[in-house]
C-alpha cells in the first residue's frame, strides 16, 4: 500500500542523526540523556498534489518535532506534515 499525500502535504520519514556527544570528562552521553530537540531531520518520501510545494522526493528537510500526523506503515514511523511546517531544506 502506497501513501500519496493530498494538497500541500508532504510524507516524510525521520532520519536518525548519529552524532555521539561526549562531555569534557570523556563520558559518552546516550541518546536518552540528551535534551529533546524542537526539530526533526527527515527525508521527503512523497509530495502532495499541489504544484506550489517547494520540496521534492529525496530532499532532506528540517521540521518542527511537534508538527504533522504520525503514522506507522510496514514497521516504519512516518509523518504527514503540511508544507508550511517544513522549516528548511538541507542542501
């Protein structure tokens, strides 16, 4: 089953940022100990039917972590967001 967003919506999948954080004392901080970011790095999987959408499939984007609707499909956690909730495109 494929998902095709409608209108000015975009289907994205969160991209894990694999940055290891080490304190000055040399302690490696696990992901659970870090502050939760207010943004998410994601990859665009599909775009809606509106011609004004400024991103394309495969683009890496930054969006608010609290925006959109989360769905699970084929053991993947996806999110459908409005295009105006996309904060930036990573080039």
